[in-house]
């Protein structure tokens, strides 16, 4: 595991964008695993600049997002589909037909989840998976549990995650109570993982994830078992280490 300690959010975003850009330059037809939340927003803005400057060409890139809320339509500005278009896909030259996000409105959750894993496998697997981390150590929407879920599945969100995500919604009652997420197995099968963490609020959980026991109670702790993880975190997030 390589850990880059950077000064602040801006530096984290630039460093992360450099890593993603390097992946695309090295393998133009690569598969990027993408994350949502506030953490990667700055990185996406940096990638958009790189594309504008013709430093990176996303035309052959494919992508698979980690997760999507259940019951939220793609046109809803709180859907992760909407988020990805707003922050990245509308700003780079990626072919939208090559982007994948679980369908939160599916009538057949089981088929949707199985099909999502198949789509990822058919693309040859994820080359570089970008991850943020929740306040309770969740990755994607894999919440603390008694086991590590393998494939894409539907998950009931914890109160901590609902509270944390309430800031994006008009009221806490509007926050969906469940989501579809790549499983821990799906995430761990990525060839390379890029974990981004910023802010003092995540210092204790980041320390637990990187140096504590590997336990489904801290889902991100499983990253200790992956052989190619890059962590880019700011001084505040690394302040407990
Ligand atoms: C959400 C997403 C995660 C994200 C996490 C942290 O729950 N499903 O993929 O990493 O929140 O969000 P933020 O970056 O806003 O702290």
C-alpha cells in the first residue's frame, strides 16, 4: 500500500487526477471504477481540465460506478447517475454508451445486480477503482456488517450514512433507505485501487481501516489485503496515524 500525505483537499484532488490520468494514458481503453460523494468532486474537476487541455483522451475509456440509490430516478438531481453526468461525463469526451451505473429504478433487483457484475466481468474487470470512504468505514455502500458481501447487491443504509448524506437532500426523510452497491468482492477484484480521504472527521476511521484489524465491521479494512492500493489523504485525515 502506498500512502500519499497531501496538504489539503485541493492537493488531494490534483494528485488523484494525475493518477487517474496516468492510468488512461497508459491504457486508453481502460475500465475506471468510479465513486460519488463530495470527496472525488475536486478530482473530477481536475480531470475535466486535463481533458479540455487535450492532456487526456477519454474516448475509449469505459466506466462502472460503485453504487446507486434504490428508488431514485436518473433525472433526480440526487441520483448518482445525475451526479456523474454533472461532475464528469458531460465535461469529458467519454462515450456515454461506455458508462455503467446500477439502475436504481429496476423492477428486478436480483437480475440487475447479477447483470452488473457480468457487465464488469465482460469489460475485462476494473483497471483502476476510485474509492471514497464513509464515516463508518463503508466503501461503495458496503456498510459495517458481520461478513464481507461478495458481488453487487442491495443494501440497507445505516442511520450514520443516512445522516451523513442528508446534507444533499431537502430533508432527512428524502434520503433513500437502501442502495445497490458493488460488493466487497467486486471492489477487491479491481487491478488497482485509489482511496481518497480528506478531513479530520475521518481520521479515526482511516486509522482503523489502514492499521486496525481486518473486519467487516470496518469494510475499508479489507483493502489491507489488496496488493495494489494507493491512498491519497490530506493531513487532517492522516492526523490519527
Ligand atoms: C456515499 C457513497 C460512497 C462515498 C461516501 C463518502 O455513501 N456511496 O461511495 O465514498 O458516501 O462520501 P463523502 O465523500 O461525501 O464523504
